[in-house]
């Protein structure tokens, strides 16, 4: 048997996604052409996520429908909150399997080009003022993304520290109240502001943030490298390396879907072991 292509949605992931999809009843009178199967449309969406191919060039011979059909499903499912629900569901399963490390978290931001502009873009100070966006991610102690946000390329990383913390959903999966706060949070010098240290402590989290002006070699990289690994996994999806979407909600949908797929891979790897 040939190896499954990565954009093909396997049975386990589909079993989790299908109940989350909004139901669309077919009209009784004038039903029109039969609606494309949701699973095939999802494969078309993940194909674009993995390859970054333009929607209009989605190969028809793959059986995933037209690019515009897949785009419309992505739009509708993003507006319905499907990707966020899927991410929360998989985080709960990881938590139930004791695969989330709540003892610490790591946070960072990464710049991407935004070649078509749109909302949540801006001149990047690290890319000669070219228009771009920033992905901001917070992970648990093992590198599993807990939340991800999108801003303009000119937004400072520290401005997203508290929004990222608040974006961590209540993670269920084990007896007792849901978890949503790590014990400590690790960050680099970009987050070195006493105001935000106070805000983090007020949220019940201990900040461990490198200070500007001090020599490198603090040892924080031992804990912070996991968020860099999460960015490497996210940007392995070619559609996330460069922002092609004018609509920021569509790109945010891709970003959240990428986080969910990373969680699914970790969960599946654990079940195989």
C-alpha cells in the first residue's frame, strides 16, 4: 500500500471533525447540483494549506472539487468556529492522556510576508518595512500550541503576551475544573517590560523573561526552544509561510487549523507507541 499523502484526512481526524461541521439541508424544490462531500472539500482545504497552491489551480483530477468551492467551505467553517472547536477538542484529548505540560509555557512571535495586504498587516521593522503580518504562539512545555493569534507586522511582540494568555481555552479532559493557566511562562528579551510582568503575575503565572542588556547564556533557551519548534511545524505548512489571504479571518482559520493538525499528530503518535 502506498503511503498516505499528508493532506488526506484520515479516519480518526475525520471522526472528530465531522460532528463539528454545520449541517446544510438540501433544498426540496430546485435542489440544484449535489453538494460536494464535506470530507473531499476538507482534503482540498488541507491540500492548499500544505502546498500553498492558488485556489483556482486546485487540480480537478484529485476529486476535491473546485478551488472556489473549497474556499467557500473554509470561509463558512471558519465563521462557524469549526477550527477553534477542533483545536479545543484535541487539546482536551491530549490533556486526558497526560500529554500537556502545564508546569511551563513558552511564547514568541514570527513575521511572515503579506503580499496582498489586508487587515492585520503592517510595515515590518525586521523586513525593511515590507508589508507583513505576525504569528504569535503560546505552547505548553512540550511545544504543543495552546493558542495562536495574528497581528500586523509592525506590532510589538509584548503587546500580544496577555492576549495570548487569555486566548488559551479552558482545557477539559480530566476530572476537576478545566486547565487554562501554566505555572510559568518563558519569553525572550522582546517581552522585557515590568508592566507585563505585573500583569502576568496578576493572572497567577510566574514570568521568566530574559532582561535586555544582560549577556546571553541565561539558560532560558533550554525551555524556550519548544516554541521555535512549534513555529517550524506551523511554517512547514507552506500556506502559513507567506500570507496570501487578504481576509485576516481566513488566514487565522488556516493558522488555527495548523495548530489542530499538530495536536492531532502528537495524539496519534502517542496512540501508536
